[in-house]
C-alpha cells in the first residue's frame, strides 16, 4: 500500500471533480490537497509553481525569462 507520492513540480492548480451529470467542475483546492485529503497520502514535491515563477522573474534578458508571461498566465487561469 502506498503511503506517499513524490512529484517533481507541484503546479499549484485547481483540482477538478466530475459532477453527477457528467460535467467536470473546478474545485477550490489544489490537486495536491485533493490527494492528501481524499486519499490520505502525503505528497512530497521538489518544487512548486511559485518557485518556478520566482526563478523566471530573475531571468530577465535571457531565453528563460521569456517564458515568465506564459507561466504567469497559466497560474492566473488554473492556480489556487
């Protein structure tokens, strides 16, 4: 029986649940919180999306820094 899950990046995004009518709806907690609360498993992550955003914000003027707007847009749309 598994007791924990290791993930490289916690995207800090909303979990989704399938409703009785078959539609999928966002819920007000993260996917990691869902696993912790629903399955009772510990989730260990190497980094979080907020860490990636902080890193990208220090990379202005180089190739990595150009990804900041898209990653921020992802966070704005799907983040908790």
